[in-house]
């Protein structure tokens, strides 16, 4: 079996904080999130017998096992009551780990975060008896030489331990040997952000996108960085491509909606905020309310505030929002 490399979608905490402070000035980190999603297995390339179940293991950033679930092929997983932070979902088949998907939760308020896993089953020619599957690989798998794989894993460990200069050096070595490694370029962008070098971070993310134009993480990280810098016009293009590459990304939809809203193209922002809400990012209600309020549609703004409060009853501005609803709700 081939492994999907760990850390292909790490998110720079510095950018997340900047974006949330920018878009949610009253934000404060909360816990109690739900992480869920569908696991879709493409079996079109396999002629062999497939296992009936998959095991999903949730790890903390430090490697502690937080939960384990067994699901059927194309089933849904759900991990409850998670705090903000970085996690890894490992997929196991018949006791062997076949994929790792990093996930970052960083929300101002308790919410549901959807993270669908798309896997492809590839079977080799079997011998006698019951054939055994050979490979399960996730999208964006990148095959590295043994030395480069070691460099990549050491760089990830250095990032986890906040040794960013060391990670920088390791990633530089890797990219000197293989300048096409789009995942390494994405990691390098994150390292530059943690070292407060936004210009180099942008360059690294753009290089990652050059190497893999549909790599959703690099597109999202680039868009997030541009939004944090209030370069909304520049953010539209990578965020549009991020949504195309990963339509189920609540954050990509939300940030694209925010970019259009800040560019005073409210009609373009509405479907993206609506989709972000459907995917669990309830802050979209607040942005739609702001849009409708500015347009003089106060009854529609009140309806959005009312829906938001139903999902976030402990919001610090609850009384103020309730007063707005009372004054403007359609009779």
C-alpha cells in the first residue's frame, strides 16, 4: 500500500488569526466543535475484492489518539466536542494506515466543520485465493524519493515543534532536489508566514499553484493571505479556483463571499455565503445580514440574525442582535 504523506493541508495559524480578527472583531476562540464528513471511495479502478469497512483514527497535533470510528465504504464519520487546534485523520484498512489528512479547526464560536475524504481504491493483480487490495491513495498524492520523504517528514515535525528556521532549511533542501513538489512549496509558505514574511509566503503559495493548479490547500492559503492583507480583488481568483477544486470547503466559500462583499459586489457574495452556511460556517449569516442591512433590506437582515442566534445562542452580541431583530423583523 502507498501512503498519503502527512501534512498536505496544514494551515498557518497566523493567517487564520489575522482573517478572523479582520472579519470577526469580537472573535474569541471556542471549543465544542464537531468534525464530520463523508468518506467517498472510488472503486472504479479495482477489479478485486474491497474491504467492507474503514477505520478512521483522530490524532491530536502531538500524536495522541482522540477517537476511533469504523465506517462502511462511502459512510460518514463524526468526532464531537473538539477544541480549536490542528488534528490528523488517519484512514486504516485491515490494520494498515493508508492515508493521513491534516485538519485545522479555528473558529470564533462553536460550529460544525465538514471535511470530506475522497479516496481511490487501486487493486493489483491477485494471486490465488481471495485477492488483496494493493493501494488506497487520496487526491494530491505526491511520490517522493526516500531522501526527500525523510526531509519532508522532518520538516513537518519541526513545524509541529515550532522550529521554523529548521523547517525552512529542510524544505529548501528538498525543493533544491525536487522543485516540483507542490506540497513542500505549500509547507514553505506556511513556514514563511510563521516567520512573519508574508511576501515570501505568497511567492511559495503561488509556486505551489504553478506546480499543481488545482491544489486546494495552496489556493485557499493564498486566498486567505490576500484577504488578511485586504487585497480582496487579488483574492477572488485563487479563492474561486479553491471552491472549484474543493466545493465542500466552508472556508473557501466564506472567504470568496467576503471578498466580493468588500468589493461591493453583494449579489456575487450571496451564493457563497449561503453555501458556507450550509457547510456549517454560521458566521455567513452575519455577513449576509450586514449586506442586507446596507441595502436597506432590514427585514431580511433580521431574519439572518435570527437564524444565526438560533445556532449560536451564547454569542456575546446576542442582546444587541435580538434588539435589531425585534425592531426590524417582518411582521
